[in-house]
C-alpha cells in the first residue's frame, strides 16, 4: 500500500462495448481531480500506445467531451488485441513499458478490458513489482461476454443484453407478421460463454422472444435441433424463432458452422449451398429440410456498439468502476481489478464495488451455470431472469443533435 | 362525395415498419370517435382477412393499448403479400370482398401499405364503384423504401432512416477501433430505390458514416468498386466503410450478389468461397483482393422494426395520416391516398396532409434523384441531407417495463 505521486495512464483493450468509454470518463474525470496524479494520459490503442510512446494528454480535452464519453460507444482511445509474452521468455516489451513509465514518471496504470486484457494488466503489474518500480496498477473490467471471474457481472454486458432483448422483441413482432410459416435464426456473440445469447430469454420472458435458445455451455446436436424446430413449427403455425450463440459446438467439439459446411450440406443435398455465418447456415438447413421460409440474422457489431440502447445501470456502473479504480490506486492499492458484488439484502438490487487480485481474472472464463438452463437445454429459467433483469434497467444515451447522437469528440493531443 | 353511415375496415399490408401501427392507432382512435362510423374492424392479415372473413372488433380493445400501437413496430393485425388479379380476368376475390362488405355494411375501407398495397386499394375502390356499392376508400401510405409516387416521403421511411444513420455512426466508431486496416461493408434494404441506403449519408454528414455509398439508381461496376475501396484504404490507414443497397445491379442488369457468385468468385480464385448475402460477398471480394480484414454486415429486419429508434416526426405523421384518412372518408372523399407535402415557407419544416388519386400511387416507384448523388456516384449531396434531416428529428418510443419496451397487446376479438 503505497501512496504515490506521478502521472497515470489509462488504456482500452479488446473488443469495444457500449460503455467502455464510460469507464474512461470515470477514470479521467476522477484522475483529473486527484492531487497525487500529476498528469492524465490516455494510451493510443492500449498497451501498444505505451510501447509506441503514443499517449494523449487528457488535460487538453474539454470537460464536456469527457462527460459525453459516457454515452459514446466503442473505444475512444483506440483498442488493441496484443498479448504480452511471458516476461521470462521475452522481456523486450516489459523493458520498453518500464522505460516509458520512467520517462513520464507514471505511477498509476489503469487497464480496461476482458480476460486477455487482465492478463496484460497482471503481467505488467507483476513485472513492475519485480523491477522495484512503484506503480499502482488497477484493472477495470469490461466485456459484453460477461465471462470474467470474480465479478457478479461485467460492465458492457448489460447494455449488450438490453440490445439483444429489445431487438429480439422487435424481431419477434416482425418475423411473425405474415400468415405463413417462417423460421428465423438469430446469431449472437459469445464464443465460449452464453451470457449474451441467454439475454434473448428476457424477450421470451416478455412473451416476444425466441422459442429456442442454444448456448455454447451445452453441446449442440444438429439432428435434435431440427426435430425441436419442427415441434415448435407444428404447434405454432409454422413459425419458430431461434437464438444461437456463435460459439455452439457439436458433441464432437467442432464449431457448428464448420460442421454444417462439411457433413450436413452433403447430407441435405443442397442445390444452392448458401454458405455464410452460422445463422444463415442453420436457417438454410431448416429451409431445405422442411421447405419453409427461413431467415438467418446476425446481430454482428451492432450488439456491442448499440449505445443508443445502453442500460442506465450499466453506464453508471461502468463510470463508477473507472472512478473506483482511481480512488483505490490513489489510496495505495495495486495489482487488483475492480469487481461488482450484488447486494439484494434491501430487497432491491444494489451494486457494491470491491477489489480482487487481478491475477484471478486473467485468462479465466465464467460460464452460465448449467442449472440456469432449463428443460431440454433450450431455454433459460427464472434464475437467469432474476440475475439479468436488474442490470438492464433505465435508458441513458447521448443527447441528440440534428436527430442523431452527439458522441464525444476528443482532440487527442499527443504528449511530446 | 358521399357522406356514408356504416362500418369501417382497416388493413395492413406489405413489409412491416416501425410506425405502420401508428397509422393504425390514428385510424382506430379517430374512427371510434366518428358518429357515422358504426363499427370499427381490423382485418387479420390485410385483404386476406376480408376474403377469409376474419375481422377483429376494435371497440373491444383497451384505449391504452390502442395508444401503445403508436410505439409498437410491425403490423399488429398481421400483414400479407397478396396481389389481387385484375377484376376483368377473375372476379372471384372482388365478389367475395363485396359480399363481406355487404354482410357487415362496410362503408369505409382504409388500406395501409406501399405500392402493391395501393394497387389493391385502387382495384377494390374501382370495383366497388363499378358495382354501385357506396364505400369510401382511402389508402394510407407506408414503406421504409420511401418509393411511393406523389408524396414528399412515406411514413416508415424516417424511422428506418434514423435507424440506419444512428447505427452507422455507432458502427463507424466500432469498425475503426483497431490500429489495423479493416473494410466493413453494410447491406441496407431497398430493392429498386436507394432512399434507405442514402440515409447512411446522414452519418457521413456527421463525420461518422460510410466512405462510399452505392444506390440501385446507378449501375455498379465491381472492378471500379474495388479500385475505389483501395483508394480509401490507402488514404485512411487501411480503413474503409461501405454502404450498399441490396438492389445494386451490374451494368448488365444482374444483381451484384448473383454476379459475384458466378464470375467474380472464379476470377478471384476463392479458396474458401464464403457465399451469403451481398455484404459478405463484397467484403470477401475485398479481403481476397487486398488481403485485409473484412466484415460484411446486414441490417436485415432490424432496420424496419427498430421502433426503439423511431423518429418522433415519423410517428406523429404516421398517426396523423391514419387520422386524416378517416376524416377525409367521413367528409365524403374516396378513391384517394393520403400524401405528405413539405412546406418550408416558414423557414421550418412543416408537413401538410393532402389527398391524391390512389391510382397514381399504385405500382409506381419514386427513385432518388440522380442529381442528389454526388461526385463519382458514391456519396449523397447536401440536397439529400436537407431532404432527410427534418424527417428524423426527435425520439419517440414505447414506455419501459422491466427495462424493456412495453408494446401494445391487442385482444383481437374476432367479429362473429
């Protein structure tokens, strides 16, 4: 626990979310207030901006624009996917980081991201400690995948979940509008954890969601899937809506999208092989098998950058996560990640902010509990609804200018 | 001009929009007030509901739910794509319609839809007149394609345009976040008219839109396109965002998606042919040619049912279009469609509601004026911005319940 005086660097890493910039706003606005923090820098493209000595001087930004970061999706400083080697194997990057930290007298380092980014954060933290260079390092969690260990949920998840649930409700109304059968398959992000796909169950809970939901937590049997779709079609005037996680795998462990290309296409005698994303492939399988109208839809990048549908809870929590990181670091904490703890003792949802060893978050994955997946593995139960519903409350978006969102415009003045 | 006393039927037809139900609310709430209208019916699945004698008694609905229709996307009564044969060729359907109209003493008929639906409306109107059956028929325009003749714009267009522009801005922030090159191709609806794809220029106007926009109004040369993308990549750190209308065609008149499957795939020596939608195909072409990361995105159904992003102007105008249709019919008008006239004489945008012969709207198509397409045919000029901007003003969406939209729930009580 050391109280340090010096500059701070904040970096954003990994896939963007609707609220990663809200955490940036939390870090920046708090750091600019702290007397022990002598300069506030933003790293261009995360850790790469440090290696490249490309830092933005945040004191040069208008306060109003920093406030607008709360409602601006994606990573305003630029993001990066760069995995640091182990320091034992190759110290080059670490030496460079230390060099830059010394050059600018950086005594606070905040890194915002998911599992991989917390790995970076952890490695940098450990290296600095080993080197005897005093620098308080705090990780700020972020991921629409919601798969970080040790935190009730992750900033970014709730807004993406709200996008998925709201859009599913709208799609449900659209996809059932004709008096003819139609099967709609929607592909949702989440390679290994099904949290975001599970959010489509919030729409089902409102009576306007998918009939079937498939998470990567369970193996996906293509034949069983086709039978289940037919069952729904038979009882529902030929209509069926399916939500699938991009990461679903066959019982043999192969990604379903790949498995379909190979085996199934041949088996179903496709005349006009319509390859493409998973949703289109599954939809085509159904179309070929049952001769019904189908549509494959991918929520694509929209689900992670749809800030116009951000959850107010998410924006507030993401902001506070950044703010708490700065306060903790100034108070002497280091080598930690901010985590959320859910407190329902008052009968209402309250989020408490805690710290956890950042090493625990590095490269781990938290999956949807199997007991939350109900019936034959195609729906989420009340436990999930109770978990997710408090997180998507309230609206919170950028002010309108000409009827369109007024997002933050940073000057991005490079430090000389 | 006959003042009639009797029942009214309202039907929805064609592809859903975010605001077609706002027009339904306008018709229903106004019709329920009119003394000359003795009963208010909604046809299940448009004209098919009349042929099948499936009518809902709207007087049985809660007023509150009818109000919520304003914010509920898609077609609450169900839609249909059913083209009436010419009465000269086959009178069967017309006789049935007349039979149903007589059965319920229907003296007012309102039909909500695009070109094809106005064709239906026109045919029914002409047949009733020929038969000497008094019934005032008014068409209510609707289409995200904005391609109806005789009206400044169509209800449904503005909300879809707002969805496209807002989402494009968010995507722009997401797709440019890494320090590596990336080309993003977004496919937008519009088979023959490029109005909706053009709306992506509103995002470009805000500095966060596509670099290149391709409308079906101009032929699409694949080689020239690849050269233009490269030019943008070269001056923009390998990044380029493209918006294409689903309906773009080669100079030979073939849909580009089909042309690529055949010729181009071979030419570019695709190892792993990634067929799919137009966006994915174009993205893959670029990826193969230039070895850059690419992503193809389709706005799919979301662009036409994204009521959470509805334009307030659009919702209001769609509601009033329904209301005006009823008032005009009660005043004795028939065989007309409600049209919008833009009045800028006060210096501000004002929408005036007029009537036009419905025959003029049937099966016509209004395209984007070629002189609004600028430069080398890949961007929209100020004339388009001036046209579109007033239409997307203001927000207007369903109240939240559990953080999710509370859409209208109709009882849909069938008339015995």
